């Protein structure tokens, strides 16, 4: 993984995780982060904690802790094709 913080669709790579159909948001859960729930005093299931990759090749296994922007991979599939 790269440490890029900006979209990589331009320049050398022409792929970026933020533009991939397999790139999904991951949310907190009250049972896995009770400290945050206590701090906020309410349900935290709508608080996004990061990103995950969920390609069909992985048979439903979710790979958590991906960056929002990275140079993509062999499973990159662009969400919207340019007009």
C-alpha cells in the first residue's frame, strides 16, 4: 500500500481505491468499541472508522484498514466510466 492521501486517478497510475466498486466504508460497532460509545453517550454504528476492500474474488471476506486513496490493485474496477 502507498501512503498517498490524494486521488491517484491522474498521473502515473490511473487507478485509485476511492474510485473502485470494491472500496467500501467500514463503521464502528458498539460491541467492538465500547470506549467510543461511552465517550459519545450514544450508538456509534454510523461513525465511519475507515475503508475496506470487498471484491467478489474474496468470497465475501472483507479486508479492513485500507486507505481511502491508493494506487489500486489487480482487482480495481472503476465505479463510473469516464464519458
